[in-house]
């Protein structure tokens, strides 16, 4: 225990004397670039983002095989990856599905971050009845079955991409809120906060300049790892036919539709599932890599 | 201890009450009712009669009080979409199926996860470790319906070793849903077992145990695993309610007639009694599991004090 305390004290003092404080990020970038798995995953994520951004250029829609419900296997009639159940080019649908997944994943986490961090900050910093109130809301959201809740919201708002994003974000903020609050509670007890308070730094400045930056790294990690979770939830809802509406492509919906054709048109299920797995794995590895890079104490 | 449990139960009852109110309000504020035109085209007088029969014509707070007093007596009402059965009958018919599937999955997944985790920790950075980590990551990140589809494609369509779906006719029907459902929890169990064992291995008392000449097997089983168990219980406890209440994705893919589908159908059909019963069921299970998890700590680690 005492060894850890001395180490903390040294790192807390050292940067101010000898190094510019921006070093955390440069160190993290160096550590990240040495992690082969995370770098590989980052390249794949970059490629997926490229596909998503240029989806309209790469795969202009719509493109139907004729007659319109003609189903093609991969390689058949010029369709490299075959067609889906109503004869749309699978490759194009996959590219647009990736776009949907990424839009949902990133927007959900952005909204969740705003709600969760705001509530978590006020709970952890103001404390008292605000904290009590926020924590009861958090408990409530934990106790209600998530799928049921998302379904409620979707049936209130209606389907469509924006509403799906909103519904998932209203579930996802809870984890971020809890994390922010826990961070603040543990930071408040640290010596450097006590020191800042002792020399008379006003409390809003303590929150803004000392608490927030220190709580930031776990939040970045949580948000990154939350993206695949949100993508998973959207895929799940769309799999059930309750998420993204036609004609917008969604990988989950493609999987859901495919089960009726699984004995013959195997590619209809296999391709979107492979794509979901690729997205989930690459985002998770990037998130894990970020965690190792930003929080070296966790590394073994 | 008793005081602690009572305090926790009181807190649980409060959350339970809140959940029931919120679910009730949410449910009734959702546009569309259980007896709307598209579902049941009826003359207005007949519709009014039906609404009166189910008490849906009364003010919301009266409806809530009626529901809760009946529910506390064990009467959860009739399902709107399957009026021939009570909600309790439907749950009694389908939940055992989900419990069977979920229960077997919990046991197999956690058992194998912990064993593989121990192997991976003992053989750190060998091929065993890498294969185990890969499996765990796959189970953790890839959605279960994706894994379900792969299993069907390989083992039912291509190799034709296992039946493609269904329930209760052939014991092999349970294998694929179990794997699809269990790979995630297994991954968690494996990851945490490995991480916490690796951590424990650096402790002084392990060095002592080795120094006094204890066989490696004894060091691992007697000293290390016991101390590594706590974090595993924290993470895995909360997974249990999810697994035993039926997972719609896996049950749909493998056509298992469990409880899972009602979580979706009841909301879509505005089947109010069913929605309430399911919500309360989940809330109760969560509360109980969290309480049990906390109590288990004290059994495993006498240093933990409940306050």
C-alpha cells in the first residue's frame, strides 16, 4: 500500500517540474501504436468508417435484380455477394448496413454521454438530495427490463433511425452516469483535490480543472466500449423487426429476414452476421487497446 | 445480518413499487390500446363493454390500485391477447422451459468458463491461453443470434448433426441454443477467472505456499482459486436473471417455446396484464440476485462487512 502511495505522489509532482502536462496523450498514443491487435482493429475501424461515409458513392441505391424477387447466390449474374430476399444487391446492402450501424453506435454514445455525464457530475459534485434523486433514477432504469423499455419507447416514438437511436441512448446513459459519479467520489478524497481546496481554489474551478480531466480517461474508454454495445442493441431490435424501418439497410434486420431462407440461401444470413462480428470485434479491440494505453496501471 | 437483510428487503420493496408505477404509466401512455380497431374490429357498444369488463374505463389511479391489490393476492389477471388463459398460467407453461434452458446454460457456461479460466491463468501466454482468450472474446462481443445462425449453418444445415430447432422431442435440441446463449457468460467467467487468478498468483501467501513445498495443484485449487472467486461472483450474479427469463433472440432462432417471446409480443399487443407481470418478475429476480450476491460475499470472504 505504501509503495503505491509514494508512486502516486511522485507522478503527481513530477510532470509539473520536468515535463509538459500534455504527455498523457502522447504516452498513450505511443503505447497504443505498440499494441498490434489494437492497431489492426483500428485500421479495420478506419476502413468501416470510410465505407460508411462514402456509402452513397460506393453503392448507389437502389439496385434490384429483375424480376424483383429474383434471389441470386454469390457470384451469380454479376452479383459478387448475391442478393437479399427481395433481390437487392447484397454488397450494397452490407455497405449501407455498416453505415446504419456506425451512425447508431456513435450517436447513441454521444447522447448517452451528454445525459450520463451531466447527471453523474451533478450527483457526484453537488451530492446531497441531487445525488439521492439521481441514484434512484439510475436504480429504476436498472430494474426495468431493457428490451421491454426500448420497445416501449419505440412504440411511443415510432420506428425509424432517429427514434431507435433515442430509445437506445435512454438506456445507455445509466452506465456512464454511474461511472462518472463513482469517479468523482473516489477523486474527491484524493490529496491533490484536498490541496486545491486548502489553497482556496473555488469549487467550480476544482470541478472543471481537476475533477473533470481526471475523470475523463475512464469515460473515453466507457464510451468507446459502449459503441459496440449500442450497435448490438440496434441489430437486436432490427432482428426482431422493431428497429430500423425499410428501406434503410440494417445488418440486424438482414439476419432476422435470413432465417426463413437459411436452408437454401445461406449467404443471406452468413454475410451480415460476419459483418456484425467484424464490427463488434474491431470496436472492442480498439476500446481494449485504449484502456491499456490510457490507464497503464491496469496493465499486467 | 438480519437487520441488514431486512433493510435491503425494504429498499427492494420501494424500488419494486417504483418500477410498478413507472411501468404502469409508461404502458398506459403508449398510444394504442389492447382492443383497438386493427386488432379487433368491434361496434362501439361492444368495445365499451369489453373496456368495462377489464376495468379499462376507470381512471388510471383506480386501475393501478386494483391491479396492485389483486397482484399482491397472487391474481395477475387474464392475458388480453390469449383470453382463455390467465397470465399466471401462460408464465407457468412457458417459464419452466426458459428456466430449464437457462439453468443448464448457467451451469455449463460458468463451469466451463471457470475451468478454462484457471487453465489459461496457469498456462499463461501459451497456446491454451490464446485459444481461451479468443473464444472468450468471441462470446463476449458477438451477439448471440449471430452465433446461433452460425451454429445452425454449420451443424444443422451443412453437417446435419443436430436438429435445426424445436424443443422437447430430442435431447440434442438443447445443445445449440445452450451454446448460443452460454458463450457470452462463459467468456465473462473465463476472462474474470483468468484476470483475478493472475492477480492472486502474485500475492505473498502464494509464494509462501509454494515455498513450503505444496504441490502446484494444491496451490492453485486451495489457495488461489478460492481467493479469486469474489470478483467472478460479482460479475456473474447479475447475468443469471437474464439467462433464466428466456432470451427472445435465441428462442426465436431455435423455435424454443419459452417465455422470451412474450417480452416483445406483450408490448406490441398492448397486453397490459402480461407486460406488468413480466416487468415485476424481472424486477423481483434482479433484486433477489443482487441481495444474494452481496450475501455470498460474506460467506466467501469473511473480511467483507455488510452495512
